[in-house]
C-alpha cells in the first residue's frame, strides 16, 4: 500500500485519504504517479490498469485525478517520462564522473549504468517499451520521453567519436556510418540482447554470456570494449 496515506479503508476498497492542504496539489500528483507505478508492476499489461483503480489505490475519487491528468494516456506518458528521465540522468552522471580526457571510459560508464538499470529494475525498464504502444492520444509536441535517454546516448557516442584515437581498430563497416546510426545501433543492440536473455535464460552463466555479448557489440561498433 502506498506511503503517505492516512485514514481508514474506504468503501471502494482503497484508503480514505486526508485531503491536501492548500498548495499540496503536486503531492497528490506524485502519489498518483507512484500508485500507477505500483499497479503497473502488478498488472500483466499497462492497459489492464484503470484510472479508477489508480484512484482507489491513492484513496481519492477518479475526478481528482483529472485535475492533474486529462486522461489515462497522459498519466501513463508522465509515468514513462519519469522513468526515462531517471535513467538518462543516471547515465549522464556516470559519464560526467569520468575525466574529459577519457571519452571511451565515459561511454562505457553510460553503457554499464544502462545495463544495471535494465537488470536491477527490470519492470521499470520494460515499461519504457510497453507503455508507448498503449497510448491512444497523440504524444506531446516535445516528443517521446525516450528522447531523454537518446540524448545521453548521442552525447557519449559523439564524445568518443570526436576523440582522434576513436578510429583506431574500428570495424570498417561501422566506421563509415554517421554517429546517429551508430547511436541507434548501440541502443537497439543492447535492448535486443536483454529481450533475448529474458526469454531464454536468466541464470548466472547466462548473465555472464550477456556481458560477453555486450562487449562483442561494442567491439563491432567501436573496435574495443
């Protein structure tokens, strides 16, 4: 059950929630997002989670949610945006913790952070790719939340490719590709490997093999791992 709730269980099966004081609307918005995240974790599919169920989990009525989100698609988009922003910021912090003179180490730090997120927060990672197809409303003009993660990938890949030593040992086929294509191949290659790993084996030897395949992907794109 969610934190920050007080009161007794309501007739709907949720909890009676103490109303926000003036200026605490953002707290309700965050509670709604957290409740949606919990229910999405329990559900088989994002479309199985209703606004009514989310409201019941928070301890409010469904109309209260509409004060912050016009519909379920907008709410799910906000959940997705939070996940992508968190992942992107973690990747950027990892890359920026490396000296500017070591762009390859910065790229590897971003890759390692991404892979840890995918394995240690599997549910939230998978939501990044499961929520999008359920959205029926046009997404905001700002673009898909995944742009936050893509921006970091572009930064670390371009940062390495700008290094004069980057061309040494690179695969001739990959070296002829523009940075944008290499960035897309890196992200799609990593994600594809996780997908196959999850549907085949997740034991320790399998995880070691996953790391080997990640290194092989880096070698194929950059000539090093």
